C-alpha cells in the first residue's frame, strides 16, 4: 500500500499500518475518530481536519510521524477524556499557518509519554487546551521543540523538555508548572511566560536561556 486517503469514520481497537509507502492522508474539512488505536504508519491531517482520540493513542515500532498541515483553519489532534499519548514517534506542525493543535478536550488529563516528540516544521502550532478551557496536559518525559517558529503550550505540567532554538518563539501560557524533572530552554530564541486571565506559573526544575535570547513575563487581563 502506498498512500491511502481516508475520510470520516471510526477505527476502534485496531492497528493502522501500511506495507511501504509514506502513509495515510486525511483530507481537508473532515473528521474522524481513533478509539484505542495502535498507529504504525505515518499520517497527515490536512487543513481543517479534526481527528478525535478516545482511550489512548500509541505510536508503533516504525517510529511514525503525524503531520498536522494547517493552511489557515484549525487542524486538530484532540484527545477526549483522561488518556495517554504513548509509544515512539512524533508530531510535526507543517503547512503554511500556525493553527495546528494537539489538545486535550472535554474533561480529563492528557499525558504525553516519553518517546513522543512534538516539533515545529514549516510552521508552529499549539499544544494544550484552548484559551477558554482548563483541561490538563502532563508532559511526561516527552519533548516539545520550536525551531524558527512559534509554539504555544497551555495549561500544563512539564516533566520533560520544552525547548526553542534558531530564532523560535516559545509561548508558555495560562496555568503551568515546570516540575523538578522539567527542562525549559531557549537558545537564540524568545521565551514568553504569560499569565492569561490572572493565572500563574511555578518552577521547580530548570529554565535556562542563552545571552542572545529574550525572556518576557507579563500578565494579560
């Protein structure tokens, strides 16, 4: 199988894999659901696609990449309820617009396990709940990297690594905490620690920058 195009529908308690080729493409302006799925193939979410995850998502042994390709509309990998995003693989924000999102939705906590990395590609994106919600994100040993783009992380506890390099901007917003094992770095980049709607942040781990970086802390009301 080379390149499969999917539309709406649900895959439940199964393994999604391909024999060769670059993986699956989910078309623009559509939606679908993975319920307890092991993903062992690359997958592309095109503009305005919403992929809902139920009962956890595991990336398989082929080290697959989920590409979120927004060209102007929200394009979402959203996790409904308390669950874990685990396995080994990556999420990359591509496309032309920074409206790709990895977010917990509805009530519950999303844990991003070690072995998962989230990074900017041709554009940046958002990791964590939307502005008007308060779902919790736990960055449990995983890595979020902004390289030359803007990545916003909201309402989270960092137990892994969040980093910015090569002129990137890292916006850490709403209520968040950097745990004792957490590492936040900015290398020749901008780090913004913004309190939105009178929220706050705490640090028990490591936050570091190079001399060529900019750090901004402000409260928005």
